[in-house]
């Protein structure tokens, strides 16, 4: 049983496919058929899976693992998430402005004044674009758009992302965070 230091989710196993132990899987790799190219896959309970064969199906890949030889064994894997160690991902193939989402987790979100808005605790895609989840001490988690307008700069070495809190939806106006009350326009005190 091995425990991964920095796990990266690579696939989620779905239903069994056929009678010979193959499973359908949703792969989170840029090339779904490259699922086995990153080494053995690990489940969080410590099991290790060696990919023997991968082929594309409609919206998934069909995978055959070593030791999973019948439908019953394949059905027992339904819903299992498979991970690899972050170090197995090839950094040298990334362009200058590319990175892995796993590298964003743990970065501190700050604005141009140095005000902290929390730490990136997850990256999600619910279909309308990527979102970053920020968690701060004593604060509820918030989701901000992962767009060029909201996330201005990513500094992996410095452990920070520079955000525009207004574009991220964290404040309505620049005065919101400073605590100054808004005065209705055109009204004066009597």
C-alpha cells in the first residue's frame, strides 16, 4: 500500500464494459488514450492499477487493467478515482504560460495592494468555464472565475496569484473592501 504525496486525479472508473474485465473511464488527460503513459494509477485506498490497454469510446475510454479479468471484478471498481503522483507529470512539455491545475492549489490569492482573499483549494469546471475555489481562515469558500480578467497573474514560484477582486466578483466597487460607506449621488447632509 502506497500513499501519494501530491496526488493528481487522472480518471474516474465507470461501468463495466463487456465480460472480460474492461471498464469505462472518464479520463482527465488532454489525450484520453494516454491514460497509461504516466505510470501506474493509484486509488486512495492504496491499490495500484497497471493499464494494459486503452481505447476510445463515445465520451469515455475503455480500459483494461492487469488483474481485472472478469465482469464482476470490473463492476467492483465502479466509481473509483485513480491518481498519479504529481512528479509523474511532464513539466518540460508545458509552454511558458501553461501549468497543471494541481499546481494552483495552495497558492494565495492577493490583489494589487497585497490584500489576501484566501488560498486556492480547488479548480472546478461545471460546464461554463473553469472556477477557482478560495478558502480563507474563518471565511466560507468562494468560487471565482478562472479568466484573464479575474486572474491577472500566476506566480508559482512565489506561491501567489494576482486577482482583480472586482472582476472576480468578490467586491462590487473599489470602496467595498476599504470599508468606506457609499453615499448616494446628489444627496447632501442637512
